[in-house]
C-alpha cells in the first residue's frame, strides 16, 4: 500500500536566507523533539557548483499509541521502548541556479511504515521576482520569496514478510510436485486471533492514514520553526541565530547541555562501580 501527500507554500525571504536557515533550524521552539544533528558527509562539487550534505537527526519519537495497540509486540523491536528514532537527511544546494532539494526518511520501524519526504526550494522565476522587488531595498533578508514544494510518500509493508516467505517456499518446490506446494500452504495457515476482523490491507491503510495526519501536523510546526530562524536572521543576522539556538538548547536541556549531563551521569556510574 502506498499513499502520497503533497503541499506547496512559500517563505517571504530570498533563497540564500532560506537555504541557510534550513541548516540552522535545529534547535528551535517548535522542534524540541530533535535531540541531536550530525553531519556525516558534506562535499562541494566545483564543476556543478553544488553542495551535497548528508545528516543524521536523532529525534524523540514514538509510534502512535493507536498503532502500538494494533501491533504484535514481537515485530516492534527495541526502538519502540526507547522513544527515539533516527532520520536520514540528504540535500543538494545549487546557489548559482537558486534551488535546493532535500530528502528525509525514517530509519526505524520501516517494516511498519516508511516515510520519505522530498522538498524542493527554489527562488521565483525572474519575471515574478522583478515584479516583487520593484521599489525594494537590496537587503537579502528583507526582500524576495522562496517557493517550496513538499511531497511525502507513505509505504506500509506490514504483513508482507510472511507472504514473501510463503512465496519463496512454494518457488523452492520442484516443478511437478504440486502436493508439496499444497503442504507448504497447509504448514503456514493464516494466523488467527490478532484482530481477525481486520485484513492486512485495512491495517496498512490505517497505519498510512495515521502517518499522513502526523506529517501534516509536523509540516506546520516545521514551517513555524523555519520562520523563527528566518526572523532571527532578519533581526540580528547569524549572531542572533546562534544566540537563539543557545537559548533554545538551554531551555530544552538546561545550562549544562545534554552532553555534559550525559558525561557526568557516566562518571557517577563509573565511580559507584
């Protein structure tokens, strides 16, 4: 089962400011669930003048309680109890042509629901931009607009593993031995007792619809968070953005920050031992 969600919107800031804010958007008051962000690869291609970046985000996240109630505990894995999940993000920025593409996908619970979000940021066409910039100043953070198109794909593979297993068993039976294939199916009858009134496809659709609703809410918060960072960039430049990040980090973790607290906790455990 596959579902799609697409939306388009714009930021009232020029592309250079928006692309910078994108990489500085964590932490912010609307993203308190983001615990850490690490750059695992970044390189600049001088030929195409494009910047390629791969980042890993650790977020505080759990499956919705409604989904947890539907899932057998054996397929959830340990990540369902930690309340944390990893998100892989890849981006390409072309400042010369004025566009940026991003792709994020979850690395946890992919057997239940895979969510792949793609976004394209671009400056308006020259005709539209000239119409908007007439009579405006040259301050990049006070003029211009950046258009964004966001598309999200939801794929639930719940229940497909057992089907593939049975198919492989049948394909492994030598041709002409239909009775053996029949025995395979008899050995693996449909399991009853777990929401027997629900078909696999109905469960997949329910999971995907829950994911779609959460994505719509997350997209609104993401826009609010970006506008906070862009507002800081407008009011005080990069210094104000970094100061705002510091304040948000203190609000989330206290003045010591998450890593110092973890280090102290580790040392106290070591001393006790």
